[in-house]
C-alpha cells in the first residue's frame, strides 16, 4: 500500500487559533483530528473529508474544549507527541470527563513500539494506528469504530426503553395491588391515589430528595396491602372492634410487609417499610413494634399523616366523613402523640394543594365505580 502525501494548503487555517472546523453537514458523523503538525492533519483531511465533518485541534487543550462543543465528535483521532499536553494525557482526560468519556479515541502516531501501543490502550483508546498512514486502513478503522459506537448507542437506547417499560409495569402493578387492598371499604380506589399525592406534597415540604420523593409517592399505595389478610367481618364491621378483633386488625402491617417481601429495589424496599410502620405512633403507642419518635422511619411518619387525614375525610361503612376543619383539628390535637409534630405543621401548610388533590380525585358513587371496573375489564 502506498502512503498518501498531501501538500499543506497555504495559508494554514488553524495556525493561529489551534483549532478549525469544516462546515457541519448533519448527515455526516463528526470526527475530531488532534495533531500539532499541519501536514499530518491535511493527510487525514484528504482521507476523511468527503465522508465526515471534521474538527481539528493542534494541541491538547483545544482538543478537550472542542470535544465538548456542539456538534460533539463521535470519534477522536489523536496524535501522541504534542507540545504541552501529550496525547496519552488528552485521552485520559477525555475518559475521565462526564461529557466526553463515551467518545471513542483512536491514536494516530509515529510511535510504533509495543509499549507505546500498550500505553495507548491502557489510557482508554479503542485503536492504535501508526504513521505514515494508509488511506484504506484509516477509512476502514474509522468506519468500523463509528459502526460499533452507533450499535452500542442503539443497544443502550433499547435497554433504556425496556427498563422504562418494566418500571412502568411494576408501578402499575403496585398501584393496582394498593387499590385491591382498599376495595372492600373504598371501591373507587381513590383513597390510595389521594394519599399518595398527599405523601408527595408532605415529603417535598419535609425536604426529602426528589428521587426519594418519587419512590415514596409510588410506594405509598401499598401501605395497607396487608388488609388482604384480614377477614371482611372485621374490615367492614360498622361498630367498634372488640379487643380480639383489634388483635387481628393489628396484624395487617406485618402481613403487608410479608406480602411485599425483602428487596433491594428502592421502590419495593420503601413499600415494605411503609406497610410495616405507617401505624406506629410518635409516642410509642402504635403497632406492630411500638416504635417512637425518629425511630419510626420518615416515610412511615409521612404516610401515617396522609393516610389518616384522607381516611377522616372519607365515608366508610363504619363511619361518616369528617369536615376538613375537624380533620385538621384532629391532626393538631394528636401532634406529639400520634404524629410527628413537625410534619403535622408542614402538612397543614400544604393544605391548599392537598384539597386540590382531593377535589381532583373525588370518590364516585359505588354504582359508577363498579361500572367503570366492568368496562375496564371488557374485551
């Protein structure tokens, strides 16, 4: 194979700035050439300019800057021996940068020893070409790396899409199970929707990180999943429960935690904690473990307030709906005994948004609710 030789143009377009970019054609991949010798740059430009949009830098600092600018290069062709920052250091910095670590780097250099190649691959390069270059070899290697990079991006997008679909399915299953647990005394299933939104509002007001707020919002519907294991005669009893019946009712947090199980996934892990702790009380008189104060996980304390407040405002077979003012008074009267007092005040501060959520997700009459379920299940 013959080596390509190109006479450098005059004047040199990057002699004073250290960088140069040909006009960007959106249909062409962008390649960044980094070399301190104009002749070597022109050789590569002669080989690649018809197929690719080229960016050019004559030193490491300019290369690092151009690698972050739009349109971002999809491949870097990098010389080793340059004044100041050498190519190995440029490659290391590209691979350490959040914005540039994904860009493949090919060394194009006159250093041809095995140790030179090893250093190049050790610092993150995907290929190593020695000068003088062969045009067909450069074209083939560049095309191969760009294809591999495009394929990797495609696979990444497929994985991301599939992960999002699985997450959406998981969330929908959790919401449906939460509604199933409430169905006997809340056929519309609006309670779990409302209290989940209240939970989000209170968690945000309490300063919980945004990612944790979202996890708690999606875990909250599972708080009473353990009611599935409680007999209907107790769940729907119109009067007060006997002591023996209360013993049975108090089992539902542990039943719920058992149904959810132990998982490393943040959503299911949080759902288990919520199910197990949302009936604990600030003064230690709650159940199932009698935890007190900040020994109760924050997510359990938040859900306790959201759950009780919406339950007080809702009609059930065993109770009438309370007015908002009476429910607010109940929270205040029980701050420091049943509820975390700081969270009670934060919740009351969110009351305008809470009531908007309640109006948006108001309960439907039972006949309409059952009709909606039947329509949803029709083929």
